[in-house]
C-alpha cells in the first residue's frame, strides 16, 4: 500500500516521506526511532539541577498568555507543581501546544532545566497524560514532518499491517525471542525499558542473522564453481630473487594462497596484516605462482599513488624472473591506455595493476586466473564479484592493512577465508610516538632539521588541502603550510607538496623525487595514508591530530619505521577533550594495530569506523556491531550450522529468512 493512501497522510505529506526513503506503509513500519524520551523515570522538582534533562509529574496551576499574540516572539507560560516544588514551562510561538495543556490537570513533562535554583524554567517541554506514561519514540525528521505526525501515522500503519513471522519457531524458542509483530509494536511504542530491550534483541538478532546467512551463501557460492585450477611449481626462484628473508607469517600466507589455488573452486582469501608487515610480497608470490601456471593476474588498488607504488614493487620482484608487469593509470594518454589494454587482452601483460578503472568493461584479459584487491575495505563484495567476471571464476585475493576487530571482521569479511600476518620483517624497530601541543613546534622543527641534516627524510601531514573563509586559523592546510615553511623555517631545504586533487603526473613526480631523496621533506594530506614506502623517511609530524581517526593515525604512522633506523611519530594537538586524550594515549602506548582498532571501535562506534569509505555491506537499521558483539558471536555459529544443513535456505521453515537475505543483498546491487 502506497504511503499516500494511509489515513492522515495524503499526497503532500507523502512527498515529505519520500525524502526519508518511505513510499509504502510497510517501509514506514520499518522506519525505527533513533532515540526515545523516557517518561517512566520520574524525578521530584526539588532534585532538579540546572542544565540537566528530567521527566517529572506535575499539575498545571496557572497559565498566562502574551500581551499580544502578534508580537514577533509570543511567549506562553504555565506554572507547574508536583506539591513540593514549582517550575515554569515556557512555550515560544506555540499557541496550539499551549492550549492543549488544561488547568488543574496533571501531565508528565520532559525537557532540559534552565533558569536559576529559585526560578526554575523548562523551555518547550514534551508532555503527555499520565496514563500514557512510557518511552516516547524520536524519529529522524525532515522539514514539514514533526515527531508527533510520524508517531500518529505509525500507529495507524501498525494497526493495518501484521508482521509475518520470518524466524523458525525453534530459533525463537532457543534464543528466547519475541514474535515479529510484537517486536514491531514494542520497538515503536515500548511501555518501558524492558519492552524496548525485548524488541531490540529480536530485531537485531534477525538483522545480523540475515546478514551472516547472506555472506555465508556468497562464500559458498564460489565453492560450486570451478576456478583456474593450478598445480604445484618450484617457488625457489622467486624466494631467491628477494632482497630479504620472508617472515614465517609471510610464508604461511603464501602457502595458504598456493593451497587455495590448487583446489577445484576459486580462492576467496583475505591477507590481513599491520602496516609494514609485508603483504605485497605475498601478493607478488601468488602472482608468480599464477603466471608460471599460465594465468594472468589483475591487481586493483584504491588510489593512483598506491597503484604506482605496487607497480614499482611488483616490477622489482617479478621483472627479473621474466614476468611482464603493466600499469593502467589515469595519467596515461588515451593511446597509452589503449596499448596497455591491448597487451592485457593478448596476454602479453601477465600482471596488470591499476585502480577501480580495472573493473570497466573495456578492460579484458586473455586468461585471468588471479584478481588481487588491495585495501579491501574500500571495495565492496560486489566489486570483487565484477572483477571475478574478467575471467572464468578466477581466484580472489584481498589485502587490508586496516586491522579490524574480530566482531567487525565476522561481518565485513564474512565471505572470505583469512590469513593474518602478525609478524614484522626482521630488523624493524618499533616507532616512538609522542603527543605534544603547539608550544613544542620550534623544538619539533629543530628535531626534523637535525634528521634531515643527517641525510634522513620527514613527512608533515595536514588535515586540510587549503584554507577557506570559515576555516579556523589553528587548522593547518597543506598548501598554506607549505608556503609558510618553504619561505620561513625550512627555506633552502628541498620540500615537496602532495594532495589528492593534484594532477597525477605532478603527484608521480613529487613521489619519485621523495623516493630518490631529492626532496628531504614532504608536506601532505592523508593521500599518503596507504602504500607509500620510503625507508629513509624517519620522522612524521601530524598536525591537528584530533582531526584524524585512530586507525587513520596508525596508518599514517606506518609511513615511517620502514627501514632499520629508529623512527618517530609526533602527534600535535591543542585539543583538551577527553576523546582526543584517550586516542593520543593509545597511540603513544602501543603500535599494535589490533589493539588500536579495538580502542577505535569503542571510542567511535562502527558507524564511523571506516569514515566515509564504502565497504560494500548492506545497511544495518538496528544492529550496532560494537554493542552487539556478544550476540554476533552466537549468530555466527548459528548461521554456519544453518548453512551446513540447508545451503540454499530452501527448507519451509527458512522461507522467511531466505526472503530477508534476498531483500537485504539487493541493496548492494548484488545477489546471493
């Protein structure tokens, strides 16, 4: 039923609901509250503290209207008492609301307390009759739709629609869940906190189970297909050509990949390792294995800078062994791109590296056997699937330097097998990290100059590219910072500038000069967050450190400490917030990416864990991957058991869950 035809809506209000993504009555019922006003925990007026929010029961003893209702601001007042204390409720330009308050009647009020201890006030409080005492939903709003309107429409919708049961009866009993229809009524209009918890548990359980079942089906889907089946080869030539001895963790990861690529169905593996742990060598080894078996490899990176870096690294590893490596970059001319694509299609290029442009239809491979996706969390499940269509179900190898807490990994990498590189290359010295305020700036500059004079290099990272009219003066922008330093403190020192919107040729030139030690200092935005590998760079100063997420700070720090010399990361911030202090303390105390990721998840919550990056997962409406970690572990086991017994969810009792999975994954543009 279209929302237009719901009693109390109509065409005009339906247009407003469209802005919230609601076009049917069913979608309205699944538009869950973002919060609740608790009218069940009541506080006596005499216990009120200024600035706090309370719910309280009180009698309306006096009402006063403004002298003129046509005044620019019409102020309506009502004196309220609970028998022991008094407070004045103030309503601005709200005659209708004010008129609904009746003299000598009791209501439950809720709002923030202002005024003074001897003249307490509450501005535009929410209120309801005592018999309606409970948790009042607060919905996400758009201009023209009030909370009261949505609540009224929601009650009508819930009276029309009975939610059909989607979970098997056995699961409902085992996990002590309430029914679907009861959960829907209680999530919108719970009488108390216990009813809210019952409803939320049911909805979260169903949402996470649906997601896990869908991801498990994606994982198993590949196992019904034959991939590019490969056979054992002698890898000694590859290992002997390396300028270092691989760690045990790297060797284990390579062996996992080789074992997967010899199976009858495609590899679908994630190599997860902290910054600098040597994931690229594992990817190069897998590419070599594929090449000797007669197959091509595609390597997709999230940025041009990282794609170029991979090209240089793969060339150094594979070119001496006779493997042809190509780069498809946005900075190439049309003729150069055409040549690279033709060589990939003919099979002349055996390993092709590029950005997401690789998934375009114009990129064809003669015999693709392996697709490698770097910084996996920036690409979704479906992008990996599109890449796989370049060949006959090739093997997929994903890589990520972003440590993910186990609870998130269960979801985000639910369709992948995981190899963790938890060992750093020999000779690496832990980076020393310091948190300072801007009063230390002269000392830090002197510290950077001392290392440059000793033949080393340094990074300075700024949160902005350039300053605008409304930019606070304390926020550093890379362009202004570069201009200031090169004409002042660092005058005469070869300094480069790097940011995302520069022309690719200019970026490449700056990075080449920095790698070749022609530039001693690089001032940059977070474009250097992943993949930049300059072992001679030993100092990193991060300006306005409070502007960056913890995992991002850790990624940035990983740009130094890549050689055998002691390296330093300095976090500069004047912020005194407890949030900033907690983050900088974590950075100073540990270089363990997994500990940092756990702290980041606790501090910011999963909604912000990846910043604006898209990790390709269907959207969650109720579940919170930080708060619901315990439940998620239970659901993970349940989903695995269910898929073992009923891989296609075709049993009658799983009919509802199968429909859930199909609907949820249609939102990513994919199918299961």
